C-alpha cells in the first residue's frame, strides 16, 4: 500500500488558544487549488426549518432560571473561566452603566428547559458575580468609570444591585422543533463572541447529560491520560472530541462515516446516538468505555510517548497529537491482544514510521482534508495494514 513520495513533508502546526499551545495538531481542509481553508463549510438550509423567537428577559429572571436549573450553563464547560478579572469586572461595569449587552441565544428543549448556546461566558460571569454561592462571587477590580473597586455584589448599595437585577437582555430562543443539524449550523453562524467556540464546544452545549457523562468518563481514564498526557479536561474539549471520534468510528465504521457530508455531521450524529438509549443502550455505552480503555492501553504499549503523534524516521520530536492518527490507530489497535502487540511492537512502529516518512498519500490523509471520505478510507486501511506488521 505504501507509495513513496517525493513532495515536501507538510509542516506540523500546533493549535493555539490564548497564545498557548493546546497539544493538538491543527486540522485543515484543502480546496481544489491546494489552498488551506477552515474545515467547516456551511450547507444550505431550508428556511422553513429555521425557527427562532426573540424575547426580553430581566437578568433576575435569567439568574432565577439558572438557579432552578431550567436554564443550563453547560456542565463541565470551563471556557468561561479563561476570562481575566479585568474582563469580568468591566462586563459588570457595563451592566451598571446600563450599556445594552449583545443579544444572547438560547436553545429550547421539548420539555421547556433551555440551554445557553451563545453568550455563555457573559452569562456565567454575571451569574458568578451575583450568585457566587459559598465563594461570594468575585470582587470588582480595574474598573474604568465607577468607584466600586473591591466590591462584591453583596457590598453594592441597593440601587446598584437593583440595576443589575432589573437589566433587560435580548434573547433569541431557538425553537425545539428546529432540526438538530439546522440548530448546529445556526449555532456555528452566530458563534462570534470574543473567543468563538470550536465544534466540540458547540456540540457539548447542545448535547444531553448522557453523552457528556460518557465522554467525560472515557477521557478521565488513566489509560487515556497515559497515551495522551495532559489532555483530560482539555481547555478546548479536544479530549472529548477524540473520544467522540473513537465512538463514532466504533459504532458506524468507515463506511458509516462516508454516508455523512463531513466530520461535523458525523460527530453530530454520533452525539445524538450517544444521547439516545434506543440507539446506544446502557450496556453498549459501558462496552464503549471498556473498548476505549483497551485501545488507549494498546496504543501506549506500542508507541509510548509518541502515541497518536507524527513520528517520521529521522525525528524524535514530540509532536502535538494528531486527531486523524488518534481515530485510526485507536480503532486499529482495539481488537488486538496485548501480548501479541508487545511481541510485534518494533515491527509495527517501523511500519507506522515508514508511512509517516515515505507515503505522501498517507501524510496528506492525516494532515489536510482529513474529513474527505477517500482520505479517511486510505488512512484507516493503511493503518490497519501497519498494525499487522511482524506477523
């Protein structure tokens, strides 16, 4: 299967967040002219499927909804914590100055409960300040106009507290009859905040507890931490996406992937499956966790610290994790006996490194347009062949 290549090896780029490396390799798409473009390409909607209603709420009403758990702020979602104290304080100052906040987007479920899909950081900040619980919220600092330095919500004079509680916000509510794929596309289009959410963060906000808890369980396994160090609880939820990719390919296979228009659509469908006990039973969900554990254990046994990373001959650089390598090697190593892998370890590593050195078609399949079905098929087939080395 290996086809020697003479073209220049693509550069390995690490994804950044707040100017710091995330440990994950950038995943790009390439157009017909070879130019790299973002992976997400919007598809047309049927306008009749888009149902969004605009409402006015007071902040007191919204905070009550959060307290009553009829409005969800995405459990386990940590992005709001990246705001610096100055950013948080100046948001509160804007409310006190009666500066209108940008509109929020909520998604309504069939039972009437709602989830925040745009404005999560802003609303989390306001909720933390006003109803901070045992930690009493946070103290204001580095304000620009108001002399309220060091004040917490409970320290503010009553008129200031009323001004926050009575502040009106505009909320666009996505109707529960809107199809999930359309809702996801709406979310992507309106996701334009200070630090836009990535695809997995969007899926997390839209999903239910069942898939969230399953992905969390998978990514907090010690075997995952060994094979992908410092990924558990990843600030951009790339750990959850990797586990979701494993689940999708395990449940539907490569040909199941090919029936979807993109990786986004495939992972969105996988999320919906995991949220539905009729699609994935409790027993199958538990089995997925065990399979993920074994795949991670086998990967570390064979590749050690280079698991799921590009590792061509002539280089021992510790590259960032590559998602395409993660999905293909985790599936390829899953059904194999640990003792057999240990015996053939050197041969498998040699075959894998040869793919990443000499086979330009393979390198393309794990670097650019990684969601193209032909490239998905090729990398899975080539990886499976490499996993057979030494027999």
